[in-house]
């Protein structure tokens, strides 16, 4: 540590404060000029203290020690501030790193949820998402006292198709059917899912039997427009679907499983009746051909 003592007179241009190399050195003026204006000039020139003559050596030493102590404290404060700045910089970098990690984790979780809820072949909702959505919409329909409809679709004689054209072609066929079914669904609240194998399922909240039948007809129309050749089919020269439809008013005495079982029974009836048709179950089954 350094301290500068200027005796008798001073010159503003000659003080250490005018140089960047010595600007931090405390300056103590010792002068016989004791007027207030002179002291002000000394402090304005950058003096840290001003001692008038005559003086006692002990007083000078105390004032010097005090200035050295102040300088030491300032240097310590500067070092601490520098350390804090470095720590803050490191902390900010760590905060930024954690934010990036959190964003990456959220994106990974989103992708995982998508993979966990989508069918890899068709891109439709998978069986797991269907089960969850059906239960959710049944509870909503129960609270609102609304009807809910369900359509089960089965590709007619799909085993023959695979045997004839091969499994890769069969996968392509299912993808085209999934696209056709999706085109027939207009509302965002309607869910289309791959139920398993060559079966598809639709959940139609707040939909009457007539509305579900119209969706079934639209599905058949879209599939027919694809004209997917099926030369070994005994039903038609093109790929066709059989559909089972059920509409229920959600009540505490019924469940989503009842709706699914009734639609499955209707699908069985459609297949037994010659395929390429829909069958409606609403408690009393009836056959409707397209």
C-alpha cells in the first residue's frame, strides 16, 4: 500500500490523482495555509486529508494509518466485488445451462408422450390413448347427460390381402385406410385410433346414432375412393370395411365398457351379415347395408 504526502504547497496538475497509475493513492496535504478556501482547494485537487502546520507527529501518523486502513478496506472491497462478479457470472451460466436442460427435457417428454400415445404405422392414436380418451369422454358425457357414439371398423379379409400382396403392402394399405378414416372425421373432439391389427375405432362425443351413421357412411366413401385393389377378396375387388356402431346416453348404470362391447357386437353382426356394411346397436340391433 502507498500514501502520498505533499508538504507546504500543492499544484493541482502535479497531484497523483492526475495519472491513472497513481489515481488510487491517498494524498495528504500538509500546509501552513489553514484558510478554509485553501483546504477546499486541496480536497478538490483530490486530497484525502489536509493537515495544517504546526502539527504533531503522532497526529500525522494516526491520519496516515487511517488512510492506509481505508485504502486496505477499499482494496478488499474491490477484490470481493470482483469475486462476486465472477461468482454471479458462473451462477448465471449455471442458470442458463439448467434452463436449456429444462427446455430439452420438456421437449423430450413431449416427444415421449407423443410416441407413447401414437401408433407408429398409421400415426393415429394408439390403444392406450383410446382407452384413456374413451373413459374421459364417458365421464364428460355422464356429467352433461349427453349421448356418446363409438364406431369399430375392421378391414374385410385383411389376412387374404397380406397373403396375396405381402406384409409391407399390408402396412401401406392400413396407412391409407387410416388416412381415409381421418378424412371422414370433421370435429377436433372426435378421436380416431388404431384399435389393433386391422381394426380401427372412433370415439364421437355428443353424437347421436344418426350422426354416427353419417360418419360411417363418410368412412366407407373415403375408403372406396382409395380404390385399393384386393383381388382375392370375396366381398369386393377393392378393400372394404365392416363397421359396428353404438350410441348410448351416458348414465350411472352404464359404463364405457358397455359402449365398447355393444359396438363390438354390432361389428360382429356386420361381418356375419356379409361384410362391407355397418350395423347399429342401440339396445335393439338392426342391419343397414351401404
